[in-house]
């Protein structure tokens, strides 16, 4: 994935930079013949992570705070209904890795899944830490429990990434666009619109885009919609909706 996203400091990209970055990712997703995409198919699994000395812990629990209504509206079934524990909504997975030769090179990832959805609640990857990438971890965690083609929604909860926060709070939610942050209204940004492309070109959007590129054959699956709103404690929440591409 090297070279596919801008390494400018947060706050230095323009609106047009984000839109152009998102346009490229959308074209890579839509067209297998589009040049310039270096994202390879992802084969990572939880089993292979364990073999690489990752710590993998899992437990049944609730949906992330503030997402119960969204899960109900999207008709996400409780995972516990299939595990004789019907009050449990999701399966939480914690992933931790520290490189033995460099204790400062580490990964931390946490998320929750139910059939059709994954909530990414924490992701940290220090400078110099080796792959895998967050987009690959999303696939490994979801596919360990459900067929990949059943995934319809990816949530990113409590977004703290500076690049994405800058885009949303400084460039998108502005007076001249008629938007003010914090905004708890679910704003739907449809595919191919400028805002959709700008969000797809943000750091968090690129993770979602790279997930699609690595998880599905190009030209078969797309991000049809991106939804943004202020979640718990007015932090950014993003949802990426996945659909098949009509052929």
C-alpha cells in the first residue's frame, strides 16, 4: 500500500486533495483495469496472526455505546442468538502485537462484529511497525466468524485520526456548507459525490477502501454510501455501506 496516500501533515491537504484521492480509490474499486493500484488480495487470518505471536482475545458483549439504534435500523441480528446467549449483541476481538526486536513497534486493534457489520473501536500502529495493515485486520476478524460476502457495514467509532478529523471539522462541517459540528444527524453521502470522494480520500476512508480492494475482486464490490455523525462525547463516527456492483 506504500505510496497510495498522501503523507502530508494533517491540516495541509486541501479539499481538492481529498476529493482527488477518493476519486482514485473509487476508480480502483470499480474497474479492475484501472492502473496504479498496488493493493494485493488479502489472505491474512486470525490463525496466521496467532502463529505470528499476536495476542488474540475474544468475548461476547454489547454493541458499541451509541450504536444500538443504528444496529436496529440496519436490522443487524444479535450474535448471541446463535450461541445460546441471546442477550449478547456482538463478538469483541482484541488484537495486540509487539515486535520482539523493537518494543516500540507495536499494533493494537479492537473491534466488534455481528453478522453483516464490523465496528472498529480502536486501532493503533506505531511508526516502524511491520504489516499487516488495519484494512487486513478487518477482513481477518470478520471472516473468522462469517462469510465475507455477508459484510454490509463498517463502522469506525470514536475517530481520533488527525487527518480525518481535519477534513470533517475544518473542511466539511463549515458554515458555507450549511453544516456545524457537532452534528448528531446521520448525514448520507452517496457514491461519486464530492463529499463521498473526500471522505473516501481521508485516512479512515482509505482504510475502508483498501479493505474492499484487498478483500474482494476489483469491480465486484463497492462502498455505496458513507455516513457521518457526532457520536459519543461528540466524537466522529463514520459508517461505510457495502454493496455488490451491478454488472
